[in-house]
C-alpha cells in the first residue's frame, strides 16, 4: 500500500483499505442496559451514531414511543403525534429518522426529528403509509412509501428535493412490483430490497444516483434483503442459501455476496448492522443470539443477560454496538455493548520510549502500548505541554518522529489551553494509519512540520479520525529549500486521504503549506478523498504559498483554508476567515481559493450555514470551484466566478456582503472563535431547524427566533442584524 503521508500524491478515488490477516479477537463487556421510559415493555435499540447517541423504542404506559439516549442524559422520549412511534436511525448531528402515527388507527408516516423542530412528518407518495429507516449526515432520509399505485416503493428524501421514488428492480413492472429502502450512507448509497418481477421474492439492492438500482443477487436461494450499507458501498443483510437456510451476508463489489455463517449450534443468521471497517453485527437462531463478525475473526457471540437471547442491530466506527438483550424479568431491554479496553494514564510530559507504559509513562509509550492491544483503548492526558523530541521521521511504529496510531484509540486532554502536544518541528504530530479508529479531544496539536510530505500537524491515511474541541495550530507542510524536482505539499494543519474525518467544535489557525517550486495545497487542511464532516468549527489565519525558493514556481497555491479534491465533504455552520493563498514570485501560475478551493469535477462539497469571508487570493479570494449540494444559508464575502453554488438549497445565501467579524480570540468556550459584531448580516439569518443545537463554544442555538450563520451564536441581548 502506498503511504500517502510520506510524499505528495495526485488526487485519486477513495478505495477500501487493505485487509489485515490474523486480526486479534476483541473481548466485549456485559451489555449496558439503557433504561426505560417507564412503560410495561422495555424496548429495543435500533441505531447508534459516532458520538454514542442511541435511538430506539420503549414504552410510556402501553404506547410504543421513540427514544434518544446519551451517556450524559440517559433516555429521553422524542415525543408523540398522538399514536405510537419508532426511532430507527440517527446521524452524527443527533437527528433521528423513524415512523409514527397521529392516532393508533392512522397510517404510519416517516418522520425526521431534530432538537429544535421535534417530530416532523415527511409525508408519502400517496395518502397512505411511509416509514424512514436510514439517515445520513447530509440529512438524506431513506425508507419506504406507498405510491399512487398503492404499492410500496423505496424512497430517498432530502429537504431540497422532497421524497424521491427509487423504483424497483423490475423497471417494466414498476407499477405493480414492490421495494423498500433500509439505509443510506454519507456517500449516497442506498440499500434495501426489491421484487424482480410481480409476485417474485425480494432481492437485496444497492442504489446510487449514478447507477440506479443494482440487484445484489442471493446466496443461491430465492430471496435476499439488504439491511445496512457503509460509506464504501458495502451491504449487509440476509439471504436464503441453496438449501433454503437464512444466512447473514456481506456484499462487496470485489467479492460479491459472502455467507457469514452462524454461531456454533446455529441454524440461521441475519446481518443487521455494518460500519466502515466492514464489521458486521446481527443475530443467529435458535434462541436469538447476538453476534459480531469481521473477516479476520469470524463470528463472535456477544454476552447477554437473563435468558441469554438478544439481537445486535447496529455498530458505529468506534465498535460500539446496540440492540436488545433479555432482562432478568425475561422482557426485552435496549442495550449497549462496548469492547474491553485499557486506560493508559500518561505520567510525564517528556518524550521517551522504553517500550512500556507503567508508573513512568510518556505519551509515546502510551500510544505504542495501545497499538499492541486488540481493543479500543483510552489515553488520559493531564495539563501540560507534551513536546516531541525523539527525532527520526519516516518510521511507522511510533518509536521516533510522529506519533503513529494503528489501532482504535481515544486521547482525552484537559482543554486546548491546558493540554498541548508540540511537534517541535521534528515531524508531524499524528499519523493515523489505515483502518484505525481514533478520537482526539480537548487538546492542542501544534508545531508539527514535514518536508516534501503531506500533513504538517496530522496525516490521516484511510483511518477513521474524529477531532472534538481541538486546536490545530502553527503546523507546516514544507517544500525542500533546495529542490531538484517539482514537489507538491499538502495540508499544513491536516491531510486526509480515504477513510472518514469528523471535525467538531475545533479551530485550525496559523497552519501553512509552503511550496518551493511545486504546488502548495490546503494551508489549514487538504482533503484528498473519503468522507469528511466539519461542523461548528473555525478555519482562520492559515495559508498556502509557493515560490519561496530560487527559480520559478511550477504550480499554483490553492486553498489557503481548505482544499478539497475527491471527497464527499459536508461543512456545517463553520467560519472560514482570514486565510490566504499566494504565489510569492512572479510566475505564469497564481493563487486560487483563499478560503476554500473545491477542485472542479472532484467529489462533492456541501456548505450549509457557513461564513466564508475576509480571505485573500488572486483568483477567488473567498472561494473557488463548484459547490454541489448547497445546504443554503451561507454567507460568502466575495462571490462570483470561479466560485459557484450549483445545486441544492439556494435559500438564504448572503453573497458579496461584509460578515462583520471580530478578531480570532477567546470568546469563551474551549477554542478560539470569531465573534459576530453588531450589525452582522449573519445574525438571526438561519432557520432553527437547520442549525446545530449549540455553537462552537457550546452556547445554545438559537438565542432568538433564528440562528446565526457561522460557528458563533450571539447572546440574546445583543442581536441587531442589518436588513438584507
């Protein structure tokens, strides 16, 4: 496998990471009961997002009621429209899809729930039933609806397009054949099931906007159903085999449909959940035994309570599993399974590596020890500056240079001001390797530097990386001072290629991509491929520049704040300001996209509720490229060619206006932000239904009748927006 972090590469399409043979067998803890809403039936958990929010059903009295559960608040009812309801899917914003009735005798109707709107019905393609079973981070909802022909069809719903009929696998008999959608990925893949002809058995399908509905076949029997899809376009579900037995399957383009078998003593199985690491969960019979499966470990039985029965319904990329297990009373209860892991406590700020993490444990020693385990681990960092000092870039075991992470790991700091990891300009700070699932929160990553390579602060190489309440500052991706060949540098603060990247409530500032005679790409971050979500974050004061050596630069400076090429990227309520792209010497090339450069024809970048203003470049000072799938309500200071919002919601966009931003400073909260000054047109300019529940600092949204565009919500007493 090519290492995308050691040298610059041109953009290429997102591909699955390599398999790891001989994977260690994980160990799961006893299931954690999630409680009840006080009714007579305990319920079931249906889905879990990347932050561990769980949704499902419980009861109030005898009424089936949708719930949302978090570790902080426990189980809360999502409310009712007068009849029973079910919560079936949740995205990383905590928004929920499901189905409900307005009365016990009414039709089921698909719904979308948000904290600000409550339950909102999505309607149907007739006056009869619909249900929603999947939701992605782009707020697309998948499910089933009755059509005007009074047959059930799969649908995909979005706020700008409404409910789209996905048809069936029998295009000629579409008016009489049936289908249903069960899941939708951030990449826009929809999984489900469809008849292939009138009266026929169902076949699992994979749908995309480009290909339409594809028949995934069966394991040799007559029927298959797709229940889950990941961002690679892989599908899990159940199929009859040639002997008529129901078997769990995983479908991939490379292998087709694979029989996952059963647990020892089992006769049938079904796969219900799937994550981006191709980890599958479900249940086998008899006795409804929950399982976890990977290609390296095979099928593992999950522990249960009571009578020993249960079902695993969903799994996130951190390996958290939800479903149901029998309670001691014999009733079903919603539960959460976690893997057994180790918490490593770092006891010193010095950078040492003696091969063990004990009473004398450095950050490097803790990471090396965590890499050696088979389960998700946690590293606890207290206040202090952890300065990397063991020089030696280029090795991938974490012994010297950057901190290599190869397994599932959470690193918890004490806050961005108190906990600082300093690269010492010896190498980048973190290298996230393929297949690893990493959460970093409440700390600062600064002063990393790479030479003729990508990712001055962080390089994510097909990993699953989440940053929460972090500052990524003053990192550099440098070109050689005496270049002999053209060399591009990408991602002063962060470079990501493949896998997933989630950034929530973070600030990227003072990072630089500095080319010599090659291109400088993405001062704050360079996104090459994969699935990327940036939410409630500030990208400020970053730069991409080239031409700082003798000789003429051979390429451009692009994307002072963000450069995107080949990814599916969603930017929600962010502030992108005071970034720059520059060519330092007179040349036939130029600087493009001071705030954001979205490379034309590559991937898709969706902006929603975001400020892009006060940036600098010769072409497209604030933005350059075509932005597909606008979520609306963006403020762009300097808008026009070569920047364009092509599709999606155009409502509420404020173009060619002064954002009236204060300086980047401490305005409260864990990270630096740009305050909105009095008279900013971004104030009170976004519907509450579209904005996150809080701003970057943690302040509640909205403070008035509407939310602010950008990452900063103004306190209620000072809300005076100019007319627009």
